[in-house]
């Protein structure tokens, strides 16, 4: 859909059972809103916390309040409002 999203965890690597943040950059269109969440598809549950996203300007955002409370495969979910529509971008990762 023309959008590219890159993220980096703070701290890195992503800690287990401790809060962490994501530094996020979205390129391809001006972003009017960004929502971040995560879930474990195999377990059919998400996180126990709500993520707060703050814009930092020029397509940069900071997402705070993420916590992966158990090891396994997690899916990061990014809902990006840009160009008058919402696109969902996801990435799966293994957390140990």
C-alpha cells in the first residue's frame, strides 16, 4: 500500500515480562494517527496493557507501555492512518 514502517525496541532486545518502548518511523505518506498493539495468535490473547503512542514529527513516533508477559511468538500490530485510509501492518517475532 505504499507505506514502509520500521521500528526499534528500547531497550533491545525486547525483554520478557518487563515494559519496553518502540521507536517507530513511517514513510510513504503523511500519517495522521498510529495505533500499536500486540497479540499471540496461537494463544488467542493480547497484551494486558494499553499502548500509548506519541508523535515525534516527520513520521516518527514513540510507543510506550508494551509488555510481553510470556515467551513465544508475538505479533506486533500497527494501524496507520494515512492518505485518508487505515492500513494494518504486522510483524511476528519470537520472544524468549
